[in-house]
């Protein structure tokens, strides 16, 4: 099965995930992760992040966001490529 992203630059405990600016919005579906995660935005304009029961928030380059294990969340596509570094606990 195809994923809407590519993972690269694996380091101990973290990796870089890249989403294309032309990813199909339908692929950016609600989901949850098995572990707590923190992600830091390295690049990307216009992308939004949404946690269940909250309005979408603009993703800001250089800022980190925490997602608790089993929390429903999703991304909303921006105008260029989104590059984030994900760290799992």
C-alpha cells in the first residue's frame, strides 16, 4: 500500500517525514499512533495539524508539536512540501 509520505534520515529515535504538496487530501485521513510522538516542522507553508475535537492549527516552521498515543489527529495539505522530524517515545 502506498503512503502519502516518504521517511528519510533515520537517526536514533527520530526520522524525517516528507509530504508532497500534491498529496491527495483523501490520504491525509484521521488516524492515531501507537506511541507518543513529538514532531518539529523543518519546512512547509500553509499546512495545518488537527487533533480530534479541536480546530485545525497552522503548522509553524521551527515549532514542535506533541501527539499523545492513541489520540486521533490529521494533517491538512499546504501549498508546498511539508518536512517534519518525528521523535517517538
